[in-house]
C-alpha cells in the first residue's frame, strides 16, 4: 500500500502547488525542508519495489558494484579498475556504503541512486529559488520530481554513470546561481564550483564539455559581476579559486595514476578507446539515435512533453501580458538553453541509443522550463516600461493544470506496472553459475568473467580478479584489442582466481558477439586456461546454442576431489 499512498501524496502536492499560486496564506510545506523531506520520502516509497528487488536492472549497475568491490582492495583507477567508458568516481561513490557494512548488492546501489536524485532536486531548486517564491519554484520542479519518482523503464531506475554526473552538474548550476546573486565576493563558491566541474569528467566523460561550459560561465560571472559593489573589487582571486578547484580532483586522480605507472592504461582506455567507441557510428545514425531518446515509448517522452508544454504556457503568458524578459532572467535562460543544446550534442557524439543517456538532459530541461515559467509569472515591465504585477489569474492556473496533467500519466502508468508485476520486488532467482560457485567458494576467492555478465560478481560476492569487470574492450574487436587482451591476461596470470567463466554464450548479453569471441579466440588465454584450469560445469540456455562454461582452478578441483566429472546443466535461468 505504500506505493499508492506515496503516489497520491505527490499528485496532491502537485495540485496544491498549482492551487496555492493565487493564495497568499502560507503552508507548512512551502518551506524548503518540509517540502523536500516529504518529496524524498514519497520518492523512496514509490521506488521501493525496484530498490528492494535483488535482481539486475542493467549490466552497467552490476559493473559499477563489482568495480566498487575491487576498489576496496585495489584503489588505483585504471591500474586496478578499468571502467571502460565510465569514470572511476561512479564506483568510488558506492565504496563508503560498502565500508559502512552495506552489502555489495543492487539494493545498496539503488539507495545511493535515490539519495543522489533527491540531492539533485534540492540543488535544482536552489538554482530556481532566487527567481521566484517557494511555491512557484516548487511547482516548476514538479516535472523533474515526477520523472525521478515514476520512471518505469529500467534505464532510468538503475544506478548508472549519469547518476553522479547529473548531481555534480546540478551543484555547479546552484553555485552559479548563488554566485550571480551574491552581494559579496567569495572564494569558497568558486572553489566548490571548480571542484564539482573538475570531478564531472571522471564521473562521465561524455559530460566533460558541459562541465567546461559551466566553468566558462562561472569565469564570466566572476569577471563581470552583476552587483556594482563587487565590480570594483579584485577578481583574479575568484578566478584563481575557480581554476584551483577545477584542477584539484583531476590532479589527485591523475597524480595517483602517474605515481602508480598507469598513465598508459588511462590514455588507452579513457581517451583512445573512448574516441574509437564514439566513432563507431556515422552522423546519420547518431542523429537517429538522438531522436530515439524523444520518440521511444518510455518515461523520458512524457517528461520532455511536459517541459515543452510548460514552456508553451510561459510563452503564451508573456505574450498575453505584453511583458518583456528582464536582463536578470534573460541570461540564466540563455545559459540553460545553451547547456541543453550542448548536452544534446554530447549525447549525439556518443552515437548510441541508450535511453539512460537522456538522464543528462533532465537538469537543464527542468531548469529551462522552470525559469521560463518563473519569468512569465513574475513581476515585470511591459513594452512601455510600466510595472506589471505578478500573475495569479485563474485562466493561467487552468492552463498550468492542463500543462501539468500529462504528468499524471506517469504515476498511473507506474501503479499499473506495480500491480501487473512489471516491476518485480523481493528476491530474484540466483543464476545456476552463481549457485555452483557459492557451493564451493572459500574466503578470499576471486572470479574472472570473460564476457559481459558482471551480475556473477554481485551474486557471488566475489571480487573481480582483473581490472576488467566486463569484457567490452577485451572481447570486442577494435583498434586496441591486442593491448587490452595482453593486459587482461597479465592480470589473470597474476591473480590466478579460483573461478573463470566464459560467458560469451547464446542468450547472454554481448556486443554482437559470436562463438569466435569465446576465450579460445585468444590463443594465449586459451593456453593458460587449458594448463591451469579445468572445465567444471556448462550451463546451456538454448538447446542449439553455446553454453556458459564455468572453469575451476586445477588445484581447487583436486582439493574438492572432483576428478574428471563434468556437470552439464540445461535450461537454468541465467
């Protein structure tokens, strides 16, 4: 019952914000703390079915959990952990929860996701707050709240590489908004802005240009402050603080990498291979993939349409009032509009149609619609320069209700998904491979998976034996495949894990792989496996397909007295 109740509370909260626009009497939920406490608890209750489900929503989620497990014992990025196209900070963000005793599980990652989403909403609100009253800013944030609460598609409900980058971008925007409105110069705000912006490329390389753009905006605000009293004060100290912050986190990460001798690994993986990855698709295909984010029948489309409708209502309101946009509002609108366009370009360059890329658009689009709405309804001046009162008319409230009505589709769709079992909850079945490993594992055991099934690490609790939790660069053909394969083999020979799994098999997640991408396609690896391991079990998911093969270290097999027995299991759940 917690899901319907929390959903109803959020819907009531939405319409109370609309209804409260023409009322001067304050409500206890007008204040920021009660409002966001209520919103956060409701979002937690709504998403509880997905949070508590002990099953994989997306392979990226499992990859980052597995990498977090490895970071606890092997802390150097790229030397010890290679996140392929994801930065090290995504997995490192999970490490405090693991150190505090939380399990390396999917529910743990989703709790961290929920906390990050709630903080993102708080910082987006801080961006809007200087431009309107509490009620108006809270209403402007409702499309984003509904999106985070009621997303059904798993791409928007799992811990992803966009989780931290969206939070960092929201922090940057809040600091820019505060710095622009501040009456006194500060070294702390530019420093924090630089820290958040400098960290962003190491959470999501794709968001790096957005972070650079926000640093440029911050530099302009520092050099050309809006407040006349600040204009006469030295500005180089603020710029120095900003760029010191920008360099601090990259310097710490890259300094560690350089000191550990992993520069070549960083350069090949995070730079050269990422450029090659982004260049796999042509321009036409990239544009089609970008259009797919808005046309796919998923949760982002209602959010985008809601944003468009709110912008349309705002534009019509400005036209009806004959109000001009003031300079104090025009520039912030221009910044978030430019950020939205830049984000679209960054998504298009990646050349993939992964729906979770659309998460990067949520902060700028939410602010674009919110600032447009606040500009349209705030006190202003008409074309002749006369003062115009803020809007509280009932026709506008009716238009807002219509514009926001589409958001009601999302809780209705979510409740239907919960009722019909589309959103499972409770315990997911453990794979046959993981069950076999768990039956004989010992403390300190490690596992290596050849393929793209990081769920085995999460299910067994075994730390990856190599820096590659997934075989993206190792298995997939590419210009640097030999480099990544030789590196993988060196890691494997050094760790000699108790278990090796070849998961390049029929019905398993892959990158268009076929039988030739099995580990035998890498002769040096095949020789190592044949010498030091023996095939223990095969798990077949299709009678005519290739199986997942589980290998056991020969010394462990002898210890267990397995002899030459081979167990073939058919039809088990993956």
